[in-house]
């Protein structure tokens, strides 16, 4: 595995890092570096870009994954020779949305063995990315969420250990996310937010119980009130939450979902179908009752104007819209087709390449 570099963020699940390093050594992954700080990840990914390594594997949480993708993508815009380099991610965080989307196994030894085989056989897929631009930054991502899910993320990150070895770190695990969801759901005063959305070059899609249909357009402008607006090129948000269920990761479009529910009770009564991405079942129940449906669009560009201060997340990283009614905050999202070479497990690769064995 001389052509592979592994970067490890030890702040994520410290108790597993020693086991990870031992397993890496056992399987021939001798080139690894510990990166406890953000600047360490930034520096080492940049060094990877000018090195002889072809593959980069990352152990860390959503922030580490997001940072590595952004540094690599920015470097690729400067140097086209980096287009053949590929990146992969271990399950090193609590959410692991990107890992779930590409069927990365939960067992660390299995992950290492899978990556070993995939690297030997050059098993990677070229996926789309979203370029998101605001007055404050330019970021690259596979998932952007505005509204309720970002409010829950903020509440979850406010819940920290008050003593012990993990003092001041965010509490890990599903229970923290669950109780944060309840607190936001029952205590939030900003259930509905106003958005002015402009869609460019795409389709409106409707998945029904009997027939599915798409309706092409060049440009559509919508002013809506909704609890959640989600845009992605991968299906999972974290903990197998299928927030963008009908995404195709390499079709040259980003999928936009408008959760146009009008009442909190609607979310509560449909939370299981929402979690598992059963949007057609929800729409069947509510399309004739004027309670709001989940609208689905595929577009190449999206402009979002927000008229009140709310949170949004980019691949699980939290940001703030500093907006007012007379001073809207604008986000511009643009698809970057086939931008990221992503190393995937052999079973996932073979599933999507059956024609190679004919």
C-alpha cells in the first residue's frame, strides 16, 4: 500500500485510534499521519496533492471529511494533474452520512480490508459535487440543509460533556441527536422559514404509487415557507437518515427537496417515512389535503434567498444565515459533474458495474 496515505483525526473516538493504527500496520498501510487540528488536515491534504501518493484515506467525523474534500477540490482547480487522485473515508464520526451513502462497512477491520482490495483493483467511482457560494465563502459539498435539521444539529453540538476525559467535547451517539430533535421540535419558534428559490436547467419530479413523471424547465422561481430545504448528491444525512432518497450521485444534477409541511404534527406523524425516505407514501396521504407535500427537483444550479436568520449545514458543518427581511442572505449552488474520485468497497463497485463481468 505504498501509494496510499492515511490521515487520522484522533479526537474522533480516541479509544479506537490505537486499534486502527495496529490494523493499518498489519495490512501494509505504513504511511499514516495523526492530525489533531484543522490546520493539520489542511496541511497534510495539500502535501498529498503534491506527493506521489495516489490514494488518500481519512479517519474522522463530518468536519474532517468536509475539510479534506474542500482542500482537495480547491487544489484540483489549480492543478488539473490531480484529477487521477482518489479519496476514501473510514467511519470515524457519529453521523457518517457520506460513508453510509457509499455502503462503507461499520467494522473497522472490514473497512481496511475492503479499501485494500479496492486500491489494488482501482475501484473508485467519479461522483458529482456541489459548489456553494455566499458573500462569506466558497465551499464544496455533497449535502446542504437549511432549517430544522440544522437547528437540531446546533442543539446537538451545544450538548457537551461537563467533566471527565471528554470535557467540553460534543456528546456522541444517537441519544444526543434524539433528545436534541425533541427539544428543537417542541421548543422551536422558527418552524417555517421563508425562501425565494430560483431553479435553473432541470426537472420537477413526482414519484407516485402508480406512475412517475418528470417535467423539464429552464428556469423556475418559487417563494415558499417550509421547515426544511435539502439539496444533495448523496442520500444519507447521518445515522442512516435518508434525507435525499432518490439521488443519483453521478448524473450531473443536484437533487432539491422542499419539505413543504405546514404543521409540526405532520412531521411527527410521518417521521418514520421521512427517516426512511418514503416520500411517495407521504405525498399520497397529503396531496389532496392541502397539508403540503415533499417537492423534488433535479437542477444544475439553485439560488436561495433567506429572509430571516437561520442555521444551515454543509455536510454536517454548521453555518449561520445573517439575514433580515430587507437584507436577504443569498446562497448559490452549482453542480460540478464528475468532480470527486471516491474509493468505494468492492461490493458497492461491483453492484454498479455488472457489465464488466459479461
